C-alpha cells in the first residue's frame, strides 16, 4: 500500500520492465540494439509498439532525405522547446558530429533562431518551420510554401516526422522521469 506522502509526491520512479517476460520479438529487438539507452528500456512497457518504435528510431537516424545536420537542429529545437534535458543531453554529441556548433546550441536554447550571425537563411527558415509546428501544431500554408523554396517536400515530410517523434519522446521521457544515460567522451556507455 502506498503511503499518503508517496501518493502526493511529484517524484516518479518506475523500474524498467523485465525483458525476459516480454514477447520473443521484443526480447530479440532489445538484445540486438548496439546501445541500450533508458528510453529503449522503459519502452518495454509497450511491447505491442516496441519493435516498430525501434525501427522508426533507426529510420530517423539512417534513412531520412533530410540531412543529419538539419535533423539535429530540429531535435535540439524540440528539446529546448519541450524543456527536455534528457533529449538535449542525448543529442549534444550527436548534433556536434552532424555539424551543429556551440553558438547554435546556445542560440536555440535562448530562442534566437533569427540570429543572422549564427544561422544561415536556410537554417532560419527551417527553424521557423519547426517553431510553427511546435507552437501551433502545423506550419501555415504560406510558411510551408516559403520553406519549400529551401527544402524539398521529402525533406519537409522528414522534418515533420522528426519534430513529432522527438516531441512524443519528450513527453514519454519527462513523464517517466528517465535519467540521462551515462556518456563518456561523447559516447554512450554501453550497458
């Protein structure tokens, strides 16, 4: 039985599921991961979606038309907008590897996406597009058409998938209060 102080505490602590008790395809997917981060552990509570979410994660990392650089600008933007420390920390080294500079991290954190000294016109257009989606749930037609002057329809479709996926991750991660995964020299510590 939960005591009253635990019931009214805002602290969330849920143990990771036991993957030995999960369906075989979930166990196999989990065991095949090159690096197992806390999100992948907690996701075991959704065995019906586990394989597909991991496959979508892999597609976002490996198969988009949108460049890794532009993808990471959007991921950092989502992390800043959502206040997701986990996503921000997880993507610092990934985004740096993709070419995101320190001044760009700072500008995104400070909501200075219009800073011409930090972002090119193409980058500002993409970040404006992302801002509309995050704040209004869509990019108005005029904004969408203007963004199409800089990015293909395929790239913008990818951009919306990235924004939506990382917003969902942010909700999931922050609600479960997942701890940031251990990193050493910019790489996750494999567990």
